[in-house]
C-alpha cells in the first residue's frame, strides 16, 4: 500500500474484478488466489479457458492456478525484486516500452533505467534460479499485450523489502503504460473482507479517514473542529511496534476490537511475553480467542450476520451489510460498545444506527463523500465517489495518474533478512488454506471446513524428505532462531528443494512461533514469507491437535 | 435492430440471441438448461420459438436474432411441444414435490403446473435414490436429475474444475461425478440446479420453508461476495446467491457458501467478563464499561495518552472502524491505532 501510494498516489487495487476479463496477459505474482481469494481464482481460470488470457504465475510454490497458466516461474522466496527488475531490463533492451506514456505520465525514468541496467536475464537467472528464457518470454508477453494486468498479494508485501517489491511491480505498469484502462493495472488483492475499509476509515497510525495524514496541520485542525477534541500530531505505532513498546514498558494499555494477534503476529513467544507486561488488556470479540483469554475485560460483540453497516472490498467497492439475526445474549454492536466507553469518558457518541455513523464519516472522507446507503443498493459503488451524482470509479488513473505523474522507483534487489545457512538451511514460507481463514476463529468452528483442513502440515519436497529420512505424515520438528513447532510432514511436489511451507491458521503448531518479525522500513510489514529454519524428524511423544471447539455444520 | 416478437415491434442489440432479445424486452420464454453465465446448448428444448418463414421451431437460446425477424413465442403448437417435453422429463423425475426442499422455487414444478404436463406412460413405483457426491456439503439425488447439465457446465465454465459430466443417454442420462478429487465444495453446481437434485446436505427436507432471505456481504476474504443469508428462528440455515449482483455474480467459495455456521455457535460470547484474581468472570455491561473507562482514564492520567494503543479490525464494518479510530484519537488522544492489514 505504501509502495503504490508513493508511485501512483493511491494504495488500492487500480482495476475491478470484472474488467480484468479484458486482459490479454496477466501476471499473478505472490498470490495464491485459488485459496486466498477463491472467486477471483475462479474468474482467472475462466479467463484462461474461455477468453484466451495468458496467465504467468510467479510463485515459489506450484499453486493451483499453474495448471491454467501459460508459464510458471518459480523463484526462491525473497527474490521477486530481482525478477521484476529483470523484466524491466528486457523490455528496455528490446525497446518494448511505451515511450509516449513514459513521456507524458511519468517521472524519474532515468534513475530507474540505470538501476535495472545490470539485471540482465543471465544475472537474474543466477540470483533467482528462473531460466533466462522464461524471464525474456514473460517480459515480451507483458510488454506487447494490448492490455496486461498484474495481480499480487502477500507474497510480494510480506518481506523486509515489501515496499520496494511493490514499487518494482508498479514500475512495470508505468513502463508499458498498462494503467487506467480495462484489463490492466496494478492490483493488490486485499486479504480480509474489510481490510480496505479499515484502512479507508483511518484504522492506521498515520492517517485520518480518507488517508489524510495526521502530521499535516490543516488535516488535524479539520478533524479537531469536526470532532470537537484536541488531537495528537505524532503518528502512532504500527502493530508490531506496539508489541515492542509493550515489551519495553512504554505501552500500558491495549484495546483490541476483533483481532487475534496472539496467533497472527510474527514471533508469538515474544508477543505473549509482551502482552503480560500490560496493565490493561481489553478485547472485544465474538469468541474467546487466544488473545481474549489473556484479557482483563472481554466484551461480547455482534458478528457480521447481526450487523447493519458497510464493508469495502478489494476493488474499493463499498457494499451494504444487513442485519439478518439478533445478537446472541447481551452481545452488542462494536460501535455501540466503544460509544458506551466514550460516553463514560466524557465524549458522548450518540449514534442511533450504523447509517448515522456512515453519514458523519462521509462528511470528512472525500473518497466516500458521494456514497449514501440508498445509493449503495444491491451492488455497492466503488470509491472515489466525490459527490452524490458521481457514478463511482471502477478504474483508477484513467487519463491521468492520481499522483499527477507516475513515479518510477529505482529499487535494488537485496537479500531477505535471514538467508539459509548451515545451522538453518531451509527457507520457511507461510500462507493460507482454502478451507480455513486467518486464525480459524470462525472456520475452525465449521465441521465441513475442519474436515477438509483439520491441521496444518509442513510441506516438504520429496527430495529434501528423502535426504532427511522423512515420510508422509511423520512428525517433524521445525526450528528457527525464535522457537520451534512440531507438526506432521506432507511430502508435496508443490514446494521446491530447500523450501518448506506451512499454513498459519492454527494455534497448535503455530507457524508464527518461527517467523521473523523484522519489518519493511516503510510499510512496517513483517517478513512472514522468508525465515531460515532447520528441520528434523521428531520421535518424541505424539502431539494430537486439540479440538478447536464445537463444530456445527 | 428491430424485430417483431408476438406481434410487438421491439428493439434489440446486434449479436444477441432470440432469447436474450426477448428477455431484454420482457418477453418470457421458458428454459431449463439455460443460465445466462453459461454457454447456451439448447438441450432442454423448452425455449423453442417459431420464426416466420421457417417450418420448424428453433431453440431461442442458440439462435441469433437478426434485423426484421418475426417471432412467435407462445403459439398452441409451441405450447403442445413444451408440454410433451415436460411430460418426458416427468416420466423419470419423481413427483414428490411435497418432500422436496426446493418445492415452490423449483423451475420444473412451476413449468409443469403452467403447462399441465403429465408423464406419457404410467410411472413405475418411484424409488428415492441418493448417491455420494464430491463434497459432503451437498446431497445428490440422481432420481431427481433432469440432465440439464447446468451443474456440469457451471463447474467447468465458471469454476474451471470439471468435476462433473453426463453419463448415460436418452431418458437414462444423469449427471455423474467423474473427478471428485478436483472438487472445491464451492457449491456453484448446487446453485445452478433448477430442481432438487442437488440440495444442502445439512438441511432436512422442508426446513428452509418460511426462511427469510437477507441480502448481505460475506465476512471472509477481500473479494466481498454478495449473498443472501437464509434465516429461520434466529439461526442462519443456509446461504443462497443471486447471479446478477455484486462482485461475485452468484459465485462463492466453500467458506462463503457453507462456512456461516459459526454465527450460530453456542460458544459465542454473550456477556461481558472481567478478570478477577486471574480468572475471567461474568459481569454486567454497566460494571464492565465503568471499569474500562476508569482504568483507561487512570492510565492516561498517569502515563499519557500514548501509553494506550488500539487494534481496530479488518473484520468489522466501516462504521465500527470509524468509531474506533475516532475514540482512540478524540477520546484517548493517541494515534496508536492499527489493524492486521500487514499480516
């Protein structure tokens, strides 16, 4: 997000799911969308089968989409940037760039050009292990297509150089002018149902709603007046920084609404210890999560099925959520609980219904200004939508890039914070499963989903398994510099030699006991995709995964 | 382009089929095997129409309309042919509508009533049949299958999995499961079935009668699929979709279609709790809110606003998120707000 905001002026998906049908070529990099965004995954298969879309999958794992792809490139985890610069090198060397677009819509081209000069296909092949012919082929396909789109996800961002990875993706789109038209663009697929909305609403330490920076005086004054309160000019802490501040005793109280950091954050042992330092932990959730168990106060909240309100999806589509059920017991709406505490603290928030909040919000959020519940209707509308006659914006950067000029970024490849060595010879990379979701608070309680995905295996290539004498279903111990987990092995042709893969959904054998909390300096995203680990067969007592609660379906 | 349908002059878009041209002009032609999102195959023969100057009727879903075309969609001859076609389907399809979960919403049942169709020969005693399906989420009753192939084509064309195919021929043709290992339990087939051959496995027959449908948005991933939560007695009982709305146009994944059960869980939190002597104990709302407000005020007074932080949620609504960050900024006085976007 930080990467795209810097290069294009907006951190969101540039295009819509529907218009991706117009793409002749699609590069899918670091996105296992069959499992993480299944309906988009279905569309991509459909495009490949019925519209002739040529899909290039770039992923260290053989993801499901590979079977529909024209080409699969499998760099080791952590080498995407070298590969992306390699594509740019080929495009420039062969003169395939869109000169008119570069001239009219971009800046900093020369600095970028001089950086990518050394990324010859031969050099990139030695770095990444991707054959140089595939690098050349991909670059040509992308550059010569009428419309070509790039889709990416956490495989690009969850690195200590994630922001630079994103900038390298955006460089390619700028280089070929694949922006501001159907079937093109730079398309980060957002993970959670309302992660886009939580960002849009200012659920971030440095911005008010609508990405208005807190350190800019005019913004602060606007919100001080609107909220009738005096506001801090200092940007706050990000989630991983919060954990460190707890550990150092600087953070005394934590209020958590609907999140489970005790499972989803990197280096869980450190997180757990840090939470113990708190004087007050308040958790508001629908279940007794790992985090809620540690809390001093737990509030029962309404689930999505019991809420009126809006979610904003990955393509910036704001859609109505409608209350279908009555809250269980005395559970209350999240906003209503917060409002109750605010009122007690002398700042009443007298909202009667969700729509009142939406109408207040849109007065100070330019992208949402033209949206009303009535206008959202059955299909929602895509922001930016500046006024009530505006039809919404399915495609960003049409005619003109939001930033004014698209900024080429001169970004160099650098190794991940941890690279394999003799003590920790494997690269561990993490991800999601189709049948589970995030910390499995919801999916872990649905019998069907648990049956399909009851536990998380460690995926190992047959070559490595053979060397270590590991068989399918054997218990293995995976150890990093931060901790260890014990889990069952699954020998799989999806991973390559030297790489192991584990899904992060479960408390038992939680992979985030191993992951590296080192952050990207700009986006503060931790390097969940690359940690150095060692692996051995485990012969200790059996560890059966404990039940995650009752299953219903 | 201009054409005449049932004596009325209408305008239609170039390149459309007769069926599309008719529907865009609100002329209803019956179909069973047709679904707008699938390639038309003209196999059910119900969408037959007569074109002036042509002796035999043609299927409207597979025949392109052209300028000046004169079409009849509802002549006695067409009605008789449709009645016969429906009769053939009824020869094998059971008439146990009372037991069927889709009764009342069944496309076949509705057409049979409209056309007064009857099976042409006496029916043998019907034996209900159930066959293991490619996912435990769905119940398959081959005896109800009318071989329209909508499930098969949905799986192939929309989902790209090709789990199903047609087996047998003529009156014995049925859908068959040919590649169960490729199934992802997305339920596209279930939603495509015009009759009750594919139904929700967790629902006994008749349960969804009287359920209320509430159009809302899935709470799992960022695609933001629209669906209808079907509720009865304050419980979510199933999810259905509408092919014409939202980002997903009727498609869902296994979590969206079958993963809603957690909202009904008896493990849901229902009362506030406060930790006393290391143990979380039930408390009243007033007490819990008072406690949190006074503790937050105390910590803020002692250590400053920046000693407090909040995690808002990518699972909560925009409204929840707006109020949460407003609370942290305007009431607590800190910008220490984040959520799991980075994880």
